[in-house]
């Protein structure tokens, strides 16, 4: 039976993995090796010339990482994937084959604060730029695209507010412009949302979050849909034109649906070195085995807690898309039918100071700069993850000074409510 016919629960355990041929080990081993022995000189030459697939050096390819790449690509419905060192590395890796000096990317205003900084500041050093647009305004997205635009970028469920993007509508805008849509699917995971089914070209993840699920290692992955024609417009010469480093090889002509993936390994990892280590891949593989079970509990708890917060007189508002009062509630059925995730914000009466007091008063919630853990996490984004932004940028991203962000874990929901209850009492006293 092919993977295409198997269910998600089966694939999250088995996709990409086979018993170790040398030992029979059932769990994927950690191949903690820098390099791999070639069969002979001809074998080595073919590997380096991209004429044969195999393992050379762990900056490029590693057997443990390869299993993770295949598993995530399968769960997302993609053609291939490239593992890398972090979610931020994945974003640069996704843009790298597409961009060039003077080129721009059109991005959503609702992004993680670190991504906003990466897009506003860091990419300038490559000669790239970003145009920020409210992705609820499709006409504004289309208007922002010009002759130098090379991609459109958004999050499926945006961090920190939990807003749901209308991926199909955004993909249609990108398609009309002949551009790839890159979707950060970290907050949703492929269990809740599969962006490629909604028209996305490329999906990126911080595997640090829900995919690993236990707050142990950092990592990222870039998944290619394999559906974009990189040679159609002449806008993507890295993929369509002869590559000098490989004797004029044309990635799209040679590798077809896997062109973007092969470029990510043969050029991206080779030269940028944003490599995932095999131990991190191993931890993430173990985490993915329980992804569906965890996401079901995450969502179940988030709905219960968000409803309780919305009814509490000490709270001004809750941004969770799983509430019927949310303007994004109607998108759940089409974009993420298994639930709106477990990440959202709520505004505390008393503003910034009350938020700080709340953070200091929680007992079960952990005050950390992470999300997607089995543990429930809380942070005041305006003073931490989004601190480097101006207040208007914070509000555009959903990180208003008067809100705290919560990542709801898989503990007993009643215990989490009790913790928030006592902390709110102290915060607004």
C-alpha cells in the first residue's frame, strides 16, 4: 500500500522509516556521523555531481534527517523537504533560491515578531526587501506585488493572535501574479492544516514547536509542493538557468518536481550551512509519532479555556479563532477543520502593568519564549518576542501591549483555568 492511501495516524509513525538494515533497529537510529564512506571513486563522483542520491557529509545529507524530511513532506502532501537548524533558518532557506538583490517579498502583517524583524531588517543585508500587507485585504496584496516581487509569505495560524489566513484566496492572488506562496504552518501543523491543498507552493515549519512537542531541540523544515513551474517566467534563474557550480546543470529541467528540494540541499545547505543535527531530527521524529493525539488535546483544552476567559469580567477580549465571536471562526471549516490550534492572546483589564503581574503570578503556566510544548506556556509578547517592534507594528501583528499570549498545553484544562483564575485575581487586584 502506498503512503498516499494511508491515514495520518499511520503516516506520522511510519512515513520515511524502515528497520535499520544493519541491525534491525525499529526506531530510526541517530546517525551521529560527520561523513559517509563511498563505495568507490565512481560512486563519490556521481554523488557530488548530483547524478546519484546518497549520503556524503552531514552538512548536506544525513540518514536520520532524511527520515524526518520524508515524514514531514508526506504529512504535508509535498514532493520533498529539507531539514535545517531552526524555523528562522527554514524561512531564509525558502527565500534563498527565489530572491536576489533588489527583489522583494510581500508578507502578512500578522507574523511572529522575530519574523517581522527578519523581514524588515536582516534580509536587507542580502539586498532583499519586504512589503507588509494586511492579508485580509486581497486587493492590497495584489497592489503590493510588482515586477521585482518573487514570493508571497504568510502564516496559516498567525502567531501570536491565532488568526486564520484564507490560504486559498491568498494563493489565488499569488497564482495570478505567477508567484509562489510560502506558508509558515508551525502553529497549525499538518494535522490541522495542509497549506499545499489550499494552493501553497512551499511550507515552512519551526520543528521546535508542535512537531517536536516537548521543548527539547530547535529545528526547521522546508517542504516543497513540487507543483510550481520555475521555468515559466524567467523570474527564478537559480532554478531554471544553468548552475555554474554543477557544470551548467539546470535544476528544474533535471529534477522536475524536486528541483526546489535538490537546490535547497545542493546549494542552500552546502553554502549557508543551516544544517539540522541528527539528534534534533531524532527527537522530532519521536514527537511526530504522537502529533495527532497531542493536537486533539491542545485544541480541546484551548476551546474550553478560551470560552472561560471570554466570559470572565477581568478579560477585555480573546483572539482565539475557535470562538464563535471571532471574525475568523468561519474559516475553520475550510482552512483547519480539525480545530483552530491552541495559540491565542487575551487582553487583561488594567493593561500592560496587569499583564506583567499576571505573568509573575501563574504557577502551572511556564513563562518562556516558546510555543507548541506539551506544557502550557505564557508570555507578554509586547515586552519580549515583539519588543523590538514599534507599537503600531505590535498591534498590526496582534501583540498589543495589553495582551498576553498563551500556548495551551495538554494538562487538565480545569487545572489551567484555576491557575489563570488565581493569577488574574492578583493581576487586577
